[in-house]
C-alpha cells in the first residue's frame, strides 16, 4: 500500500487534530492562545462544521484545548507528564533553613475572570475571582513571585486575610483541603515587571511553576510561581 492510499484512510477529523496539535507543539500556538473559530477552521481546512466540531471536542477531552462558553477555544496549559510534585509552603521552607521569612503584598483584589482564567479554573466568563500578587523573601531577598487566582466559592474570606502573618498556601490548605494538585515547570526569562519585583536583571534565568489545585472536586486556585534560578532550587517529593 502506498503512502497516498494510507493518507486517504486517515479520518478527516484526525487530520484537523494533527493540524492543531502541530501548531501547539511547534510553539506557534502557546498556552492561552485563542485558536480560530469553528467557522474559520471550516473555511481554512475546507471541511464540514461537523468534522471541525468533533476534532475540537476530542482535543478538549484530551487536554490540548479548553473551551470557554461565550469566549471561544484556547490552547490549554500543558498537563503534567509525571507524578504529582509535593511542595511545602514557601514560608515553611525559608524557616526550615533558619532564615527569616517576609513578603510584600503587591495586589489583593477581586476581578472578573478573563476567558483564559475562566477556562483554567473551570468558571464562567467574567465570574468573580480573587487575585493576589505577593513577593516572598528570605532574609530580605526576593526568592519567589507568586501570582495567584482564587475561586471565591472555595475561600470566600481570602481578601480579608493579612498575608504578612500567613501565606496564601497555608491559609488555603486550612479552608479548602487539597484533593488534587497539578504542576508544570518551565525555564523562563522574566518579563520586565517580574524582574523588577524580584530585583533581578531581565536576563536572569528563572523557574516558573504553574500550579492548579482542587478541593471536593472544585478548582480552588491557579498560581504562577516564579523563582530566580540563582537564588532558589526547586525541590520536593514525587509520589507514584
């Protein structure tokens, strides 16, 4: 059987899936990117709406895409390839080294969920979410920039907390005990505002940990934790 005969036997919806996955794997479509609509894909791929719909539905079920009602379809965060990484509270880590922990609360407010945040946290578009940005320090030196979104249904009193006394992680573990956590880790160069908050040059390599947590089957938080590579080593235990 020649390659042409084999190609004809590949279902059309599978070709659409491979087309989209190719864009994602190449880095052309990054997490959070809004992909073309069903109508646009129908025209560009010269296929039926039903074929496109099946491809998008299966890619969503497989974790490649996330669909937000009223907003569109977006490239999903990569799912972890390994076992769950368990990480302690940053304050507990610092104190375990006999160092002094402190932090600066940069932002603590209620916002409306953007399409991307709504998709990641499984909320309705424009639903209320709490947003905090905190710089964690060891002996006065920034070692972690925490950018966290919180589901108010899981932690209704989040905005009332004094996070100089308790970290968001410590508070959330008490009010919404974790059922599950999902982590992805990347090497990045910080953006200008991130470098400024961490008091590092923009060329400093950093580690980015993206983390989602659930309690009683409900998404509690989505957090981005950025660590300067020359100040912090990411450790933990892997559980099979």
